[in-house]
């Protein structure tokens, strides 16, 4: 355990079925998730990112929150009050952003809200 500001702070790592650490305890215990699609959500400070099963960052911790994967896609926000959501695929690739959105994919699709001009074309 590490000390921060004179206090002991716990860290999260990952063990295998024999109890051996395969990923050393290095992530904040406030949130570290289970592996899904070969990736796990972990936190460092107040930011979340994604690691692979070797503990390498596939997506560095820069998001305020990342959801669990649904149909191979997770949603993420950069800030608590942010209305822009990002989709992250199971390769850790960040897809285009959309506003006012928080739905998960269902049968390969998700509703998104986009601004349109008075003529009806997408801005």
C-alpha cells in the first residue's frame, strides 16, 4: 500500500486462478472493473481508462467515467457535467462523439441526437 498525504491508500491489481498477480496493484481502488472483451476499466486519480490483460493501457485514463461494454461498445464522458458522450469499441478505439446521449447499443444500433440546420441538413 502506498501513502498519500500521510495516509495509507489501497491499490487494485489482478490475480490469476492460482492467486499470483498478473497485473501488479497499481490502480486506485475507487473503481477497477472486471475484464470484458479483453479490457477492464481502471481508475488513476479521478480519471478512468482501459487496460488489457497484460496491464497495458489500451486507452489512457482521461475520462470521468466509462460504462461497461454492451455489444462490444462502451460509452464515456470526459467530465461529470459533460453532455458529450464518446463510444469506445473493444479495441479501445474512440468513435465519433455525440451530444445528449447515454444509451447503450441494442442489436447493433443506438439512437443519437444531432443538430440540424433550418433546412434539415445535419450540422
